[in-house]
C-alpha cells in the first residue's frame, strides 16, 4: 500500500493564498502537491504528472471548476481520479451540479484540515 508521500494532490484554485495554505497543510501530511490556478492550467498539469486526487474550486476565471471536472472525467485516463470540490458556494443546486459533472465529495469553505484529510483518505481508499 502506498503512503501519503507517494500520493499526489492537484490543488486547483485561483486564489494564491488558498493554494499556498492547502499546499503547506497537505505537505505537512506528506502528500506531494501540484498546484494550478484555473481549469486550463489544471488540465495541462494533469497531463504532465500523475494525479491521485484533485481539490477543486468552482469559481475561477477562464474555465470554472464545473468545466474542468466535466472535461477531466470524460478522459479515460483520468475518469477514475477522485475530484473533491472545495467551494464557498453552498446552495443545493451548486452542490448537485458538482456531483453531476463527476465530483465525489463537496466541502464548503471554510473547511478544517482534519475534515479535508479525512475526505482525501476516504477517496484514496475507495
């Protein structure tokens, strides 16, 4: 069984402070962290590196998290990679749409690191 250090997390968020905070916290938990600032950047990064799980914001410039998740899940090479949405959007229709495009979990900002790590570990165990 792989350890967390062998697992890579792609953090996709247009806010540099959130990306940095998540990167620091995840590295503390021994994950390899790759960051992207929008959906297009995330597609490019996921083409270049093996990704085990994705943390995805919804509201981003160029391509939304919905667009990215839909495109990512349609590719045979990446369709089984878990996508965890982390968003300030908390309306039922936002959450429902995320699941419709392929998200496996939806966390509403602000989130606790314990909650995030538990969600990642649960998805990696599936």
